[in-house]
C-alpha cells in the first residue's frame, strides 16, 4: 500500500484498532500513512526544533501558521515561508518545481496575505561534464533547465515576481537536486487569519482545482530515499500545476477573508484532504464529518482513498459559519472558481468520512494527526580543523581570479534571472542584478516596497553554505544566518526575521542526524543571541540516492529585513572613481570549506566562526553610517573571499580598483584574499567621509584600495586584469552551458 511506515508504527496502529474492536479500512490506513510521514509530522526533527528553534520568541511575531507572519509597521504584517520540493523535481523537474511554487504561494495566501515576492534556492550537480552518470539518472543540465522553466512559467503566469535566490553546484547533488522555494506576502494585521476552524458547527468549503490521481503518496515519496526505480514508480506522486487556476483562486481567497466571511483557511498541501481536514478540526478542539462524494473530480473512477490522500494542486479549504456559505459561494463563482461544501465540524474530536451515505472512516483525530515523535540516536560529526589542513600550492595571478569568478557557484546567474519576471506588480525597487545597464553584476539582497505609497521596504536575501556545513555543521549553520544578515545589512536594512529549509540525509543514520542536530543548534544559538525569530520553516530529510550517496548537509536561510526609507538603499556596484574602499570586519585564517580550497585542492582548515556580539555591533555601525550617507556602495564578502567580492564590485560598477593588502593583519596573501571569514563587508567611501568611517568603525575598518581606471590590480599579488575581461569570464559560464535561447 506504499504507506511508508515502520514495523513499530504498524504495531501502534494494530493496538489502536484492537481498542476500536475492528480492522481498519484502506482509507484509514492510507490516511495514517500520510499523517505519520516525516514530511507531515516531523517525527525525527521535532525534538531538536523544540530544543533550539521553537523557543526563540519576539514581540513582532503575529502568527506561526502555515507561514509565519511578522509585524511590518503599525498597520501591516508580512508573511514568510520556505518549502522544499526536492524529490518531485529530481524525477520530473518542470512539474516538481512549478508545483513547489504553487504550494508556497498558497501557504502565504492561507494567512490572509497577498503574495508579493518569490525566492528560489537551487542545488544541482555539475553541468559541464567531468562526472560519471548512470543511464538511469537524468543529467544535471536537464534537471536545472526543467526546474528553472517550471519556476519561470508558474511564477510569471500567476503574476508574482521572483525577486531573489541562489544557485549552488556540487557533485553531491548529482542524483538528488534541491529545490527550495519561498514566498513573501503582505497583509493588514486585522486580516491575519488562522489555519483552523473556530469551533463546532462550522462548514468546510473545498475550492479551487479538481481532485485527481496526481500527487497520490506525495508525502510518503518525499519521506524516503530516492531509488533508481523512483522515476517510474513514483512519477504519479508529482502533482500537476495550473497557474491559470491558481491566480483567481488567490484573489477569491483574499476577497472572502477581507470581507470577514470565513473563520479559517488552509491550503491542501502534503497529504491532501486527509491532513488538512483533520488539522483544521483538531486545532479548534473539534471533530469533523466529511461527505467525500461531494469532492469535484478530474476522473470519475477514483477510489475514495485516492480522493482522500490526493495532493492535486490549486486547492484550498475554508471554514465558515453556516449563514455565510451562500455569500462565499457567490464570490467564488464570480471569480470562476469551483467551491463546494464537503464537511462540517462537530464536538466529537473524531473524523468520520462518508461515501454515498456509507461510513468508511471513523478515527480519533489526536491519534491520527499527532503522529510519533522520536529521539533517534545521533553521532556528533567530525569537524574540519587547522591541524588537518592541506594548503594548495597556488601562485596568485590573473588566472587565479578568473578561475574563481568563473566557478558556477560565483558566476553570473543572469541566464535564469532574465527568465523570471522580477518587475511584475511594480514593487521591486532593488533587483537581483545591480549596476549599469548591460553591465550589471551581483547584488546582495533584493528590496520590495510592499505597501504602495509608503517608502518602507522589505529586504530579502538567502544565506546558504553547504560546504561550511559539511566541514563543520555547527559553524555552517551559524554561517548561513550570518550570510543572510550580511546581505540584508549590505543594502541598508535591519535583519528582522528568518525562515529556514533544512535539507539533510536519512535521519535513521546516526551520523546524518548528528549533522542535522549540530546545524540546527548553530542556527538556534545565533538567532537567540540576535533575537531573530524563525516563525516558519521546513525540514527535508531522506535526500539520499543510489546506494546511500547523500547530499551535502544544506540548511537554507531566507532572511527578511526592514528599511524605513527605500530612498536610502545601498547597492553593491562601485559608483565613482577616486573613492576609498574599506574592508569592514576581521579576516582570519579560516580556509576550511572555502572556494579557494575547493577549486585548487585544499583540505581541512578551520571553518569560519560567527561571534554574535560582533555581528550585532557591526550591523548597528554599518546602518548608522549608511543612514548618514557616508557610504556609496557596499558588498558582503562570501564565496571566494575579499578578492571575489572586490572583483564583483568592479564588474557591476564598470570601474577598476587599485587594491593593496598592507594594512591587513599578519596573514599570508592568499589568506587575506580568499579566506571567507564571516561578518565582513567592503564599502566604498568618498575621501571627505573617510575620517568619519574610521571614527565609527575603529580597528574594524581597513583601507584596501582606491577606485579608478578600468583594471583590478592587487599590489601584493601578480594580479592586473581588466574589468571587461573579468566580466566576460564571470558572465559566460551558464550561458555557454545552457544556451542563449529560452525554450
């Protein structure tokens, strides 16, 4: 039956039905299989999340529902949520990614929020050859192309801008890509709605798309390792997306909510009706009676259990008082959206399902939706250390710089960005690419203006470093948070909240769970110190394929920041010749997991640490200096360290830089240039503001050069390269690999 349950879990079910004095029906067993899946009940991760994440509170948290909601200003809140669609995208890239976008949009809508921005964080295997691939595995180039097209087509057609994201390439993702998608929304505080009914005697209205066989066993498929046979035997678990139905569904749901006609709203995601109905009832302290034969179907020959667990897309559930039903149905009809009453809440705390007046399901809701919680054994991971370091023998030259900026993890992502509409809705004020037209370079965070006519902005950025996390999960988890914060601060915003998608291997393997625990602990420890809440998130386990090969442990952090006046935004492109460049923050001998080591054969080394007090202090100083308009441009130091960050600023500004390292501490030249120590930025400062910058930052500010000309020169290394040549090697890799035509 593809329930995906363990022997111990089956024994618990046996005991339950012995207590009921009967055997289970097929629909009851299928329902438990969905509700007790890792994807739905977080049975392997909840104990760690309770310990390190859920205890972080903040007065600006308005709701922790299907999406988190944070206070934006006195009248509005913003919703944020990130979700994985890894397994579906691995076997059906276009559909898997597209339905990931559809699902994350509905998570935000069911909080009462209007979606205002999409974000994607994508991990793939190498796309330029040089790897052995089984004939049973799709090539990473095919998967990447399908994923980007799926995100493009769904997001563009539903009319929500894709404003930020990230691409990460490593052989560890060859057979198990990661597709993490996020959505931001805006909602009046008075319109924030719960994801459950308010009490007995309410009606449940199913609306949106029809129910079919697509998406059956989706959550159990997502809660097990990929196999060679998955492409064939699990293809039906991938849902079919329809953005043309989703778009009016969003409008209709927001309409009935703003008119105060509904008491609760939830999207039909993992587990379909089997999960959403039980959760909406139980969280209100109710039971529910369901007339399953009322559900609109794509195919007339679906069995009741298939209808019950199908994850067909574009479906929502709302609860309401009986007196509001007719008005709600009229509004959905006006929007051209199918809507039908299929259930009623009761005071029994049991779910009963009827098929043509015959009862086929009768279970205690707490037993059904509670699910098991495990404290599985874990092994603390071995971490990379300085004592184990193997340093590559590399002569620093123009070729070194070109090798780093042309690496797919640094090179331009314009091939994808230009396919996404990041301008629709007209609220995007700082884009993924910054600088001069046709000579743009990478930005740090994107910024949207959620409320028309108000200058307050919402900054959005991704923090993700699987290589740090692989070498040292605790430091890696912290580093992801630091990177998201650095990116937000770099544009002039104050970090305000995070949402996380935690992608790891099989939690039943102690070493995999040990990596997870340490990464979550790192994230939680830093966020507690920073008082940064995580009001929503997602865990994706079982990212292993083909004989137990595991992905890199990949926590993905989406950070949101607030900026009071978008007219004070800062971008990463150098603005003028003759300005001083300062490095803010301390560079240390922390080469573990660095791009320089990965590119040139280095091993071991210390993985960068994060000091919360330092991050808080420098954030306040940086934002103060920006508010006083002392800084012309700012860019964070991340992949490739100082050298790559400086090159990117030259590329986006189309201005050269005469760089020197003599004022930096006593590290080797390669450590100064390529260490990826956290909490560092490069800022461009006019000469008349230099004394003020030194006064604000003190010893944390180091002058590293002066802007001008059309070349990047590094006095302490054999580097003298034109900005145009750097732009060429930075811009071409993805275009050369994937073609210059959008299909």
